[in-house]
């Protein structure tokens, strides 16, 4: 069987002027565990992936970004689902007021790229969209040096 998804997964590596990356923490009931992740969610069928990522960033963190660039597209679990994801990097952040969904109890923290990569290496960060987006961002950063 195939699990069909109505929405497309979206996520954003939100990078502050100092180079630190914005993470969102929340308890994930499916795992019964706390998870640190990039701001992420779903873009509906009538919403572009970038518009969905912009909305998720604003809802979860209150931040808006001036510059957006697509990092990559991915299949999340193509052996059982048709869910696709689009990941972005956003810069030129401006703070605002977060508007999370009523079911979301979110925390926000800033981390360096090295801290996040270390958390991925030791399994502290285990969310697939976060791993894909941050490692893709790290590769991009390395290629710019």
C-alpha cells in the first residue's frame, strides 16, 4: 500500500545575521520524545512550497525573511508514502509575533551550524527534514569558501 499525502512537506533553515540558525523544539507524540527541528510543516495543495515555508516560519517563530532560496527537494519515505518535501534557506530575518497552532507548545533557540551538525552526529537531532536541510546548507556554505 501507499500512504498518500494531501500536503507537501516544507522546511526552512532560517539564518540570522550572525550566522546562527533558528530551531524549534516540541514534543512529538508519535515518538513520545522531544525534538529540535528547523521550522517546518505542510504546504496545502493551493499553496506554493515557498508560501508554505514562509507561513510556517512566521507561525512557529514570528520571524519573516527578506531572502529565500530553495535548498533541495526530497522524497520523505518513498517506500511507503508519496510525500515530497521542499527545503529552503532564509536570511534577512525580521522578528515578529509567533502564532503557533493551539496544539503546538513550541520553544525556540538559536544554534551555530557546528552545534547543529554535532547534535545530528550524536542523534540529539533526528528529524529527517532538519538533517537534510542543515547538511545541504552546510555543503552549500562549504562550497562558498
